[in-house]
DNA sequence: GTTGAGCGTT
């Protein structure tokens, strides 16, 4: 499941998200979106977990939780248009 | 040494 994490501190990195979601389940991939031009952090990122149940549980546990002094917002990420193994 | 609504560079 793809998880959208926002309201992050500017010093948070992708490894921070991985360390935050790892105890809840297996983190397949974690990435914090930084500014592509300036390279500075944008304050939000995405976390992908193998177990969707653990992901939902992690969302409920980590949403509005205090991280680096700021309450982060965790929710399910939107689905990007993918034409892989999906059937209409 | 800066800032603060949002859904990503593959």
C-alpha cells in the first residue's frame, strides 16, 4: 500500500520515514519528496508497505503523531494511473 | 541558518 505522509519537518529524510514505519510492518520503499530544483525538503513523502493491513494500522498509529516537534499527517496515498496488472 | 499547502524525480 502506498502511504502519503505530509506535514513533515524539513530535516526529515526518507530513512526517517522508513525507521518510523518499519516497526509496524515491512517497508517496501520509502521516499521523501524534496525540491527538485533547490534540493531542499518540501516536507512530505511517500511510504510503501508490503502488508496493507499493517499499513492501515501504521497510518492510524502515526497520523497526527509528533515527529521532530511537529504533528505529521499520515494517510493513504492516491493511486497513480498505472496500466500494469489492473483490469477495468 | 529562510518556509508550511500539498500527492512523488523512477
